[in-house]
């Protein structure tokens, strides 16, 4: 086993841990790992991530379902609509330059991270974990599915906010339900990509096995971490990865500028958090999501 393959498999455990714990983030990790560590072409990495994340999500969803953390009606309707959008996105993605896809991938990560860190501030939010209206679920599923199929991402890191921020579900239930949606959409997006991309199935299978191992631990931890901490941690994680991908993909000076701005923002946020009593970062999103 080469050092590159070993590192790829070790990092792949984090893919499952992220999915089991957060209900998303799998593609956020999988695409950069397969692109920058395993050395795959961006389109191949995106297609492979759809398989890895789909299988791992389906496996992890079983544990969440046993703990009553899945809303099946919402998940299946959202997933069915998402499959249609994901297949179309997968077909379209095969004809778009890989760099463009990766930059779009990163920009969506940054935008979503801000929404998760801020949280839902509407105090009149629903206080029960009911099912979302069918029409709303269908529309959101189509849009998120299109994004998922197009860039191999947008599974959990768009589904979880949709369920938690818009649907009023608690984070643990949004996490469990999102895994059902992710599995369905990922396989549909993969079908679209396989019309133009071929994969190294030995590598993909090994990465999937490592990710499943990580998902077992993640699912066990999901119900034991405070909801606010889980949501904010998810948002910060997505933000960091989004900036990393932008720095990698933007040409020369632009990448350096983005990296410098991100570093300054991180320092400013740290100073605010630890030195300012009424820091808006610390108080943002303190309203409960449920």
C-alpha cells in the first residue's frame, strides 16, 4: 500500500465521521481528499464522491433511524425530488470545466456556513418537529438536488440547513433525515456523471469502506453533543473548507488575497470571541432552532 493511498484512506474515515455526526460534510471532505490527496481529476473526484457519500449516508441513516431521528415522509419526498434534480445536474456537470465546478463548490460552502453559524433568529419558529409541506419539500429538493448533481456537493450542507433553518427540525432530527435524502440524491447524481466519467472502482470501494467505519462512530456521537454547538461547529468547519478550496482553485494572486483576507478574518473573529463581552459572533444564532 502506497503512502498516498494510506493517507487517503485515513482521511476517508473523517468523511464517515462527518456524515454520521453532522448529517453532511461528506462531499466537502471527499472531493478535496480525492482531488488533492489521491490526485483524481476534479470531475472524477466529484463523481466518486457521490458514490462514497451515497453508500456511507445510507449505512449511517440506519443507526439514526433506530434512535427515532429520521422523519421518513419529509426525507423520502425531499429525496425523490432531489434525485430528479441531481440526475440533471450530473448530466450538466460533465460538460463544465472542473475548475469552474470547484470554485462554485467553494462559494456555496461559504454561503451555507454563514447561515449555519448565524442560525434561525425567528422566535416564532415552529416548536415541534413536524413534517414540511409537500410543495415546499419538492421545490427545495429539486434545487438542492440540482446543486448536488452539478458539483458533487450540497448534500448535507444544504439539506441540513433546509430542514433545520427552514423546516424547524432540531439538529439531531435534521441530521438523521438528511442522510436519507443524501443517499437518494447521490446515487441519482452519480448516474448522470457516469454517462461521461469513468471511475477507479477499487479506489472508490476502499474509500467507501473507510468512510463507513467512520460513520459508525459519528452516528453514536450525534445524540450526545449540544445542538447549538453542533450547528455552529458544522458552520465553522464548512467555512474553513470553503476558503481552502477557493485558495487552491483561484489563480495566483487571487488565491493569495483570499487566503490573506480569510486569515485576517479568523484573527478578528478570535479577538472578538475572547476579548469582547458582547461579541456578535458569540451571540449570533443563540435562538433555538426548534
